[in-house]
């Protein structure tokens, strides 16, 4: 079996449900942003494409925020005092270059005091089996912190799992969230099996991976659509 086509046997929908949140399963403005991301006519506007990735990052960041830890705090207003909840600590925000940058910015807009981590990972084409290379990694310490690892497209899940394992050299997070815009069923099964401690948040789970391990119907290459075609 190709390493980018993980085995999904033995993993039922019931087993996935508690750990996988599909944001666009119910109607909301997120569905509109996702539809524009997919639309080949709208995709001609790279600024709008990046903005929609950012918007979905903001929406998923808000959803994840309900799973974080808070402390009670009293703040002084111009007219008195008010009891409030404030984040115990801001999560570390990690993403994969370059496609992940607009999506990452959406998370950073909400978690504006968060430290960031960046990974350069890419597929090595032209061999009998498609391989993934991780050749750059910059991260703060992770011990006992919350980690949010965001990548717009969760195809096979192999590069994301390799990225996460590489990050563990900086410590073991107390809580792990993985976020994607579009995922394949194969990628969801692989990631939930290989990173059992993580909670997965996606806007949509698509039909399948094709023979080249691209998501169908997907949306194309998020990096190229955001920043232009690469050589």
C-alpha cells in the first residue's frame, strides 16, 4: 500500500465522532466561506482566497476556545467591577509553510498573545512511492501547553503526523488540537489513529483521495491559490 493511502479498516464512524468536529456539518457562514474557497471562479482572486482561509481559521479558533482552560478574574470598568473568564494560557499555534500561513493568521487573530511554530514540509514526487520531507522547524517549548497544529488540507495525513512527531522534541503538550479546512476520510482515520491524544477540527470531510493522494473534490493547491504557482 502507498504510504499516503492509510488503511482505514477497523475504524468506525462511531469511534471517530467524539474526537472529530466537522464545522460545516450544520449551516453557518462557514459554509459560505468554504464554498467560495472551492469555486474556480472565485479562486482567481488570491486576496479573497487568503481571506476566506483566514476567516475559517477564526471560526475554528473560536470553536476550539470552548475546550481550553480559563481562570476567574475581576476587571475594573469605568462604572464598576465585572467578573470574567480569561484564558489560563494562550495556545502555541503551529502551521505548515506555505499554504498554512493565511489559515494560521486566522488563529492568530483570535489568540493574539500566542507564540507560533512553523514547519516546512513537502512531498517528494517522482519516486515509486510519494514521500514527505520535513526540513525546517521552529517552535517554542511545548511542555504542558496547548498546541494547535493547523494545515488547510488534510489529505493522507502522513505529513501532518510527521510534523507533529518532529515537534515533540520541544516537549509534550498537555492538550493537542489539529485543524484543517478540508480533510479526506483516509486522512481523518490515519491522524486519529496515529495521534490518539489529539482532537481534530475540520470544516468539511470530502469524498476520497485520488490515485495521486489529492482530496476529491477538494479545492486544488491551497499554496498556489494563495501565493501563485511554484516552479
